[in-house]
């Protein structure tokens, strides 16, 4: 599994663990729920600045999100 797929899987995993739906996370970081969906499906890559915001909102380290 490559980094893109690992991050996609982890966004969904950590979002669910935080008890958030895609709409909740989207509202917290200022994107659409469609963007969250596309990241989780691996359709689009998330930029590093947004990934850091996602990690902050989900209380997850960047290392954990990237699978290091």
C-alpha cells in the first residue's frame, strides 16, 4: 500500500474513531464533504497544509496519519 492509499484509509479510520461524519470534519477544516469523500476513496490527494489541519482536528499525529 502506497502513502496515498495509507493516508486515505487513515483519514477515514481516525475520523470514525473521533465519532465524526464527513460533514463534521469538512466543516471544521473548511472544505466540502465531497473533498473528504474523495480523499478517503483515494480519488484526490490531500495537500500537506490541509492534512495537518485534519490531524489537528482528529487529534492524531502526522506520523500516525501517514503510517510511520
